[in-house]
């Protein structure tokens, strides 16, 4: 094998490895973006659930007031 053939093989392998590395980096970046988006959505859902819990507490308190039975006075 002559030195030109050896250089051609090395250059080809370097190009293939570079392309694969570039594609893997893009996939990793896409995965990280999806994870960040999922985390943001989960945080939004948690905030919504907190608001719903608070509203339910308020509704429950209002219902207690509306359906409150007056206390009978002791005779």
C-alpha cells in the first residue's frame, strides 16, 4: 500500500467519524431540548394543580358556609 492510499483511507475514516459525531451531537441536542420542554410542561402542570387545589379549598370553604346548620341554643 502506497502512502497516498494510506492517506486516502485515513481521510475517509476521519470524514466518516466526523459525520457520525456531528449526527450524534445533533441527536443529543434534540434530546436535551425535548427534556427541557418536558420539564417545563411538568412545571406548568404542577402550577396548574396548585391553583386547582387552592380553588377547591375556596369552594369547599364556601360550601361549608352555605350549608352550615345553625347551632341550636341550649335551653
